C-alpha cells in the first residue's frame, strides 16, 4: 500500500510541475501577444499619420492612396501572407474616407 501512495505522490508532483510549466508558457505567450498588439497599433498609427500628412499636403489624393493600398492588399493575398496581416491592411484601407473599391 505504501508503494501505491509513493507512486501517487510522485505522479501528483509531476502533474504540479507540468501545470507550473504550462502556466509559465501561457504567461510568456500572453506577453508576446501584448507586444504584438502594441506593435500593430503603432503601425496603424504610423500609416494613418502618413496618409493624413499626404492628404494634408496634397501630395496625393485619398483615392490614389486607397488604390495603392488595395494593390498592396491584392499582392499580399497572392503571396499568401497571413490573414491577420491582410486584415490589418484592409482595416487601413477602410480608414480612408471615400474609399472606392
């Protein structure tokens, strides 16, 4: 009976170690996800600012910017880029007023 209790105790300790390792992995993944989200937001702000500067200085029309962005989206789709990246570009295009598709 003592051997059974010892085996059970060892199994429980192993389970605790596994759960602890998984919790650390989850914490690490959450931190990586947070950093990626912040990075995506920074890129969105940079693109948005860039488009507004172009528009404000009349370097390019918003319709021209939208056309260029849709070409980039089309190429990204053809190259098999990650869906999240394509969605990000599409969200940028959707931010342009009067976006003509």
